[in-house]
C-alpha cells in the first residue's frame, strides 16, 4: 500500500490543554477501496461516519482554541476507534447493513488497511500528545461522536452520552457540569460503555499517561443543522471548561462524584 492516510490536524501548536479528536469525521471512500459496494444512501448514512460530528468537533476545538485531530476517510474502510485484531475495525456488517467490500478480508488486506489508515493516524496523534507532554502541557483528551436515534429498530431516549475508559473522574466532572446547564439529557456510559469496546482511542492515548479524558456521544438528530451544531459546540465548550476547573480543584482530594 503506497498511500498513507494521515491524521488531519488543525492548530497543533495551540497552548490549550484540550485535544479534540473526531475519528469518525469522514464518509470519504477513496481508491483502492472505492465505495465497498454501498449504495449512495448508505455512503451518507451513520454506518459510514458520525453525521454532524465533524462540524461540532471543529467548532468545539475552535472555541477551546485546542488542537483538532480528525480522520480523512470512512470508518467502514478502517474504524480508527478499533484495534487491528478486532472484526469491527473493518466490519462485514454494520447494524442492519451488509458491507460487500468487507465481506471477505484476508490477512494481507487487513495489514494493508492497517498500514495505510490506522498506523499513520495513531502515530500522528501519539506524536502530538508526546510533544505536548514534553512541553509541560498535560492534555485532556476529548473524542467527539454522534449516534443514531434508532438502532436495530429501537428508539434511543438518551441525548448525550459521556463515556470513559478505566478512569471515570474527568467524565463524571463533565457530567456534573453538563447537567448543571440542563440543556440536554446527559447520561454516563450511554448509549455505549468501555465494555462495548468503544474506548480504544482513550485506552491508547489517555489511559497510559493517566490523562483526563471523555468520549462525547450526541444523538445525531440534535446536530443536524448548522445552528444546532453551533449550539452543541458552545454548550460542550462551556461544560468542558467548567469540568476541567472542577477536576483540577478536586485532584488530589475528592474526585468528582459518580453520576
């Protein structure tokens, strides 16, 4: 595989402690994989990316003056929030949709995609975090996602989910700050949790360094327009800033209480 799909990084030299990541930002299907046999409707559906996540994450990073790292291609080619040995990294089926181009993937193809997509993205993010740590900035990792309001035919009532890896403290601080603003219904470890295998990004880049972190999931019908995307980014920026203040004030004392 000659071509490598590097992470897209904006404001890498920002002094903010926050680092915003959007690993399901794109529904671009480049060669040599093409559209994986998907219809045009499937290529813009939630199976291919997280609709609304990119504009919310970009606006959020701008409000926080934070580095912003996002993926350049569809998660159906490689889901950057999954390890190379996970079937869900290159899924043959996503929710109720078969993915023809992923139906039979041999070890050579898995290796090619891993080298082209997974390795360069995570190397770029690792470098950014390492350089910030070396420069005396303790990063706070925020990963931005959206989820579909109906999954396998079942409606989801939760509006915003906050998910953590092994250390829950910062996520609970975010929940406390977010719930105080009472704009959205917020729940911790919904609609997914680490037990669902969705915290690979956090486990790779935050947990080994003991960094505060949170995975944000917003129901995608709530960020379907430019106005609602802007509103969500402003709400998140306020909640995250307040949460970091709570976290720092309680660090070494009492951690933020569980929600």
